[in-house]
C-alpha cells in the first residue's frame, strides 16, 4: 500500500439550510501520515469526519477510501472516536471492549496489548464508572483500535482533559502512528496539532484555507529586525547565510526570518567581522498562534 491514497476527498460540500458547513473541500491523505484538521469551532471539522465515516451524506462531491480497494468492507479498516465515548458504567474495561468486539465482528481474542498501549492494563477490572475523564478517553481510543483498523479517526481527542491527560493522549496517538497507522485528527488546539501531526489542513467556515506539511504551514521561526547605515551590503551578506530563511526590507529596516533558537549574538559578531555595525537588532518571536490567526484572518 506504499504510496496509495488512503483517503481522497474531491469537491465535497455540505449545507444545513442556509449554513454552509463545507464548501468544495479537496484533500488527499496517504498511508502513515498524521493529519490535523485544524480550525475554529464551526469551521467544518466534525462535518468532514462525519461524511468520510458515512454518518453524514454530502450534498455534492465524493470521497474514496484506499482507492476503493476494500469495496463494501472499507468500514472494517477504520477506527473512530467521535464526541463523548459511551460505555456501560457498571462493566469493566475487558467487558466493554468485548461488546465493541462483538459489534465490529472482530476475531480479537484478548485485549492485553490494547490496554497496555493506552495505560489501562492495571485498571482493566475496574468499573467504567470509576474512571477519570482521561481514562475514559484512553479506553475509547482502545475501543477504536479493536479489529486492528488501518486508519484511526479522532474528533477533538484531548478536549476537556487536564494537562496530564492531554500529554497521555498525545503520547498514545504518537505510539499508534509509530506502528504505521494513518491518523486523521480534528482539533481546534493549535499546539496539539503542531506536536502530533505531520500534515495540517486549516479550515474556516467550511473552506480549506491551506494544507500541507506542518513545518511548511505552521512555523515558530523567529523574526529579527536589523538596521545599519549600509542596508545594501547588509542584505548582500545576509543572503549568503544559510540560516536566514527570508529577508524583507521595510523602509530603513531589514526583517529576516531565522529558525527557532537562532543565536543572535553570533549573527552580530559575524556581521561586525564583515564590517557591518548594527544600529538595531530586535528579536520578535513569531508565535504559532500569531501565524495561525494570520492564515485564518486573511
């Protein structure tokens, strides 16, 4: 399946009366990628997950799983966690997972590996009613993995969790991805997408604003403002430096973009060695939140 499109979405739209939930979405997901569907509330994230899972019917457009390799059996290759997980409160983890196994018609005989993966092996015989919110979310992820699906679909998997719970779920998702699973995750939390995902699609009011590798779309590079009497020579020298990504002239100031952690003191010394005395060196860290808001507000 190397190189195969796990999911292809083409010109897909959905409206609820006068509300346009999704407008002409196009997206392709390949095996092993971790996609973050990112956007504010009401951007269409949950709608697109519902459509590709067959829960919601689109008004127009199409989508295809695995290039139609599995035909009518494609649903068995998908594991999903949408909204609040529902389990029987008076049953323990093994019994609840056994019910999921029956529903999925899976041949899985035990849940040792799943419960170890989500950190619930020692609490497997505790009733669900005694689980914390984080434990309930981790059991829901285990349930989504029953039957060994090739794709895991998660809708706001860390929503409502405390920092420790968020870190636990993040670690579990990364472990799952390391086993070759493809993951599609809807979230409004920029930080989580940046830490977990390899790719990101940013939505606003049902429209795709941009998509691609997280590093190329969302970058926490630093911006440095430089000023010198000889801007022409300064710009020439800066263009010869490998770590300088972008250079922009704004009146009497040169604005450069450099990687996070760039040593500005070393830059100052290098410029002095080449005869450039800076009149100004101001570091402006370009936060991910600022960049995300710039994309959304364009």
